[in-house]
C-alpha cells in the first residue's frame, strides 16, 4: 500500500508492505479498531514550505481538519498500532543533501486518529555514536497539508553510547532529556554523563557531565547548541555553537565558542597531557573558538582552537622545574636566598592545529621577573620550541651574586634598558625535561625578533608501530 502527498507525488508519503487488523464488533460500533499491525512501514516526510507561518509552524491545531471537509474517515480511532522495524525519513530541502533516516526497532502508537494527539513508544537506532534511543511521548494531530510540521513531544534515554567510534577519544555516554516541536524541527533539553571520558593523547579518564539545549533541524541535519554546560572535577565550561553540514567535505563540522571563567588548570591538563599527575596547578580562565571538521582522523590532529587564557597562582608539579622558577625569582630580585613558595601568573593567546599548540605570545611573571615568549608545543610528544626574553629587576651581576658578580659587572649595561635587565632566551627540550638557553644571536641585536627553535619532526605511523 502506498499513500502519496498531494503536492509531492514523486515521494511516497507512507508505504506499507502488509497489515493486519483485529477488532471486535462493539469497538467497530464505537468507530474504534482494537489492533493494527503494519509490516514494512516507511514514512517519508517531504520538505515543507520554508516561508509558511502561522499555525502550521507548530501549533497543536495544525493537523485538525478544516471546516467543510469530510471528516468521517478521520473519526475512526485505532486503539493500538504496532509497526516494528519501520523507518522515518526526513527529506531535506536541498537536493544534494542526504536525508535523515530514523530506524525504529520498536514502534507503538495508541489512540491513533488523524485529528488528535497520539501517545507513542519507540526504540530507535542511532548511527554515530552507535546505540539505541528509547523514547515515549505524544505525536500529532497529523498535519495533512505539511506533514513535517506535525507536532511531537516526549522524553528519551540513550545509554552505553560508545564514543570510541570518534578517533582520539573514548568513553561510554548516557543521555536523558525531553523534546518538543515538529517532525522537521525539535527543541531538545538534555543531560549526559560520561564517567570515563578520555582524550587518548592524555590517557586519563575523567568524569564528564553536561546539560544542554539544542535545536535540531531535520530538514538539513544541523543542530544548534545554546548552551552546553559541562563540568569535570572542579572545572565548569559553557559552550555555544552547533553541529553543521560541511559544504567542503562529507560530514558534519562542530563549531563552538567555549568559555571557562573559574576553572582549574590541573583539571584541563588531565585531558590533554599524558603524565602521572598534572604538570602544573593553578586557577584557569579561558575563551576559545573551537572547530572540529569532519574526516577520519584522530580528534587531536583535526581539532582547531583559537583563543586566549590566563593562569593565576600557577605552580609546577615537577620539583626540578619549580626549583628553577624559584631560583629565577630570587635572582631576579637580587636576593641571596632562594624563595620556596613562588607562584607564576600566565597570560597568552593560542592557536591549536595539527596537534601543535602555538602561543603568540605567552607571558608569565614571578616576583622580580617577567618572561615573554612565542613558540610551539607538540601535544603528542610534549616537545617545546620557544624564544623570547626574561625581564628582571636586578642587574646581571646582582642576579648571579658571589665572586662571579665581579666578573659580570662590566656586562650589566649590555643587558640593561630603561632600568631593567633584558635577557634573550630559548626554551627547547620536552615538557618533562625543558632546556633553557641564552639566545646569543640577540644579545647584541636587541631589536631582532625572537625565532623559536624548530620542533622535532613528528614520528611516522611506521615509527609509532616500531615504538610499540
């Protein structure tokens, strides 16, 4: 059996392979059918008129027959309709776009009538991430003129969604929520819990919880997120943006503006740094624009970020590195003793792409000294390539102290400008073993821009396999 829409004759609106009807005489006398089973049910919702408005935009009265029309057929009510293994397809307005197909393993409709809302229960297959969505709610009344604007609302659950299908991350996600709107456009409020969310380059599972509000446009597959509130450990963030069709590639592009106002650096580093404990602690504020293009690549390799950050009260967990910061602060102030509780404040602009974090510039200060550098950090190997300068209150001779101060005193004017000492530096090595050096090429040419050392080349896939 095939039913076609009067304005879209080329698209079968409803297709049924076989059907079974069961009812008693008393039910028929009340214009009720007790039970209907449909095999091979396929519903295709054609694109509606984008300029249509008024009641058709989502009013619950949109499907009520207009006065003067024959309503005898619509007055018949089916008490229960079963249509397992059926499909619902939303045909996009753009001819070159793929339709959105929902596959329903289970579908139950109750009190089915054309001019009324119908309770339903269903279990749908979600393709990416794979899993099954259980939902129940109310559907209808059927909009005869524009089926895509038939109202629907309900609740859903989505358990054990395996995020490892996205290269570079892992975890089992569970979701709960509710929705309302039409078949073409849904307003969704939900929450998710992923107790073991992992970015594989970091390797640390973290408990990630989110609440979100989304607008789902089934005519083009786009989802607008406004907002997403996420929390992990003692850090919270707010994101706004969406998941949109990518015109230049096959798939969807995630675009978000993310803000962390009062976070902890150690929480964020757990995501991205493969170390037994966070390399640094401190209070974090961050604003960034995030782009995640489609493609079969690791999330870390294709993730693109652009933004700025600040860290207050930062301390390094590596004792050797922290001791160097303590020594720098003491010498920069011209003190003989070495401070023991030095904290660092950081600010900077950053971009992330192809697994490399570029800082342009990064500035951090400790009592007595200010460090300004530009350069890059390799996420996978933890490699450092920075160049810049240290600005100190003390003179070179005062910073060194002892008998060496006598030898270095003639060089004080060489590094002194405007009452402070400027020392050009480079930082190389790795996160675990940074190397600090004097940039001799800039000692006599103070106006030369800092040139960071090159990052070591990334290992090829063959080298990575050999390393394993």
